[in-house]
C-alpha cells in the first residue's frame, strides 16, 4: 500500500510569478497534492509585487499559510519552515525552495515506500546548478520553459561558492532539519539514492539580490549566524566580475553539461554519491 503523498513545505520570497507557476506544476506532476507555503518579503519589495505573487499563487488553487515582511535574518526561513511543518502534521514532508526542482530516480511514491521499507527517515538530494548556455544571468520566457532557458547543469554551488550542495529533500515529520535543509542531525540519507535538485537560481536579477545580501549581512541590518551565506554571495559576485558579468561555463571544475528535468544526467547515481559522501565544509584561508 502506497503512502499518502508528502506535504510540500516552502518559504517563498519575491520570485517571479511564472517561476512559482512552473514550480507548482512540476511538483503536482510528481504527485504532490498539498502545498504549505509561507511568503516572506524584505522591505525593498514593492507592494505591487507582493500582491501579484499572492494573487498568482491563489490562481494555482493554493492558499498561502502566511505572509511576513521585514529584514531577511538568517533565522527567518527556518522559523517559518518549521511552523509550516508543524501545521502539516504527521507523515512525510517534501522540502523545496521556489527555485529548486527535484528529480527522483523513481516515482515519488516508490521513493518514499523504499525509504519506509529500509527504515530511512530522510531522503537526500544534491544540487545541480542550472545556467544559460552562454553563462549569462538571463531572464526566461514561460512559453519556452526553464530547460530551454537554462540548458546546462553543473556544480557551481559546490565548486565555486564552496557551499553545501547536499539537501534533505524528504523528511518524516518528527525529524529535525537544519537551516537551509542541508542536514538532518542524526540521520543519514541513502547515498545510493540521491535525487537531483535542479537549482534555477542563476536568473536575471540575482546579482542585485546577492549584492543586497552582502550589504545587509555585512552591516548587521540582516542578522547572520555565520558569514557562510555572505561569503558564498561574494564569491559569485567576484567570479562574474572577473568574467565579464557571466559564469565561466568552460571551467572544468563545474562540470557543466546538458541537463533536463525529463531525465537524470548520465551517470548521476555514482556522481551524486561521490560528492554527497565526500563533501566537507570549506576551510577558509587568508586569501578568502
């Protein structure tokens, strides 16, 4: 007997409505029926943009659980996410940011059933950063879709930003998940069944967002637990500054290749297992 589909838990910022619509369609196609979404809008977001996004989600037949405004302190996302998880109640929870499109090696119901049989209380994912074919941080046309606009997938977060590319994509309701959904203390995902998390972050407008993040965290306007998020943003800004405003897709470290939401990359299980099991926090040097 298959289990109930997981509740999708997400804290959503000021993304463009077409991205949110594509995201909802993707997870409904995977089998998700219940969406628990909370919006958080930093102070710079104009009222009209908030209203457009709230209207867009209602047109998708989803009633947002809550909306908050103000500084995006590092703890905000975790607090809102955990409140949504409490509201979702018992069962499996699917955790995904609005720019993360998860891709599983089997139908979602089978993935959960297998985890239940094996006694796993979490399922892991690995970020696959999606970028435009020329490396530009470009916009996209909804009629063309995300795959067409950002056809390359690689390991930018891991190998340029020195961020944690690991994700907890599914967790039982009583499993505590760390900030950013990167870890679940005391629980190890099955490293042989790592899903791909297609990360469509590198779109038009992201550089302004990163500059704002660096400024607010540096000045203390937004509170941070560690400088990790700010440092990652700074590395991306420095990289595009050195490469004429684009991501250097020819750098072999990033292993960019054609990617699609229709099928997992060739050799993904072994590639994902290798990164997932060997990743360690970046050691800062005096050159950072």
